[in-house]
């Protein structure tokens, strides 16, 4: 009788052990990116992190300065011109939101235009290639648009004249599925905004 009770308890313990161990399984919906390291979120320049809740009441701490968050576009109804700054499109390295040195010259040209046209504003669109999840690419596109905005503000442009939006992977410049296309799709585009007449 004691042997049977011991055997039943042993079998129950083993069954529970297998049930608990069986519940642990690896997620199957992960998208593996070529060359990506586990836990890698993306490049951030060696500055203070962009943190909307850092005690500045709606301001971002960036490079020791405070830049107002522009969460809602302030230029609704303004005329948009996508061609004006087409040559100034900023391109990014894979999985990066760092504005590269040569692209800073393009941003500087946009800043010079805005300084000479005080009524104009600009919208920065952040874009990604198709690799990665939709949510990750939307976030990366936002970081790219904000990085370009930060560069404009550092060049003396009032942050209230700069709107940002992320399209993630939704609007590719090149519909291809190779490195050549992906390189064109990792970008930040400027849209000139002019006030309604």
C-alpha cells in the first residue's frame, strides 16, 4: 500500500515537472535580421538619450539642450512640396539612426534655406527598409526623423518649424528586395511646408 501511494506521488510529481517544462517554448514569430546581434536596439550617438519623461515637461534633453517635443504636427493645412529638398535626402546605415558626416552637409543646406525663408517650415519623414518587424521599423523611422530634426535644431532652426513623422517600411523609395534597394529605403526625407495663402 505504501509502495503504491509512493509510486502515485512520484508519477504525479513527474507529470507536473513535464507539464511545467513543456510550457517553456521559444517564440516562433521572431524575424531574424541578417547580421543583427541579440538584444541590439540600434545605434544612438554618444549623447544623452531622448527621454520624453525626464522632468522637462514636454522637452527632450539632447546634447545638453532642451528641444520641445513636436508630437502633433503644428503645420496642418500647410502646402507640401516634396521636390524642393529631394537632393537633400539623408540616408542611414543598416539598423542605425545616426546622421552620417556627409549627410550633415545635406541637412545644413536645408537649414540655410529655412534661415533665408522665415515663413517656411519642414516635415521630416523617417523611412526604413523591409527587414525587421513593422513595429520595430516604425520606431526606427521615428528615431531617424528625430535625429535629423536634432541636427537641424543644432544648426539654429527653431524646433517649432520642424514636424516629424515615421512611415517605417510602408513607403519604400525602391520596391526591390536586395541591398541596393534597402540602401535607398533607409532614409529621412524633407518636405517643404509653406503657409496657406
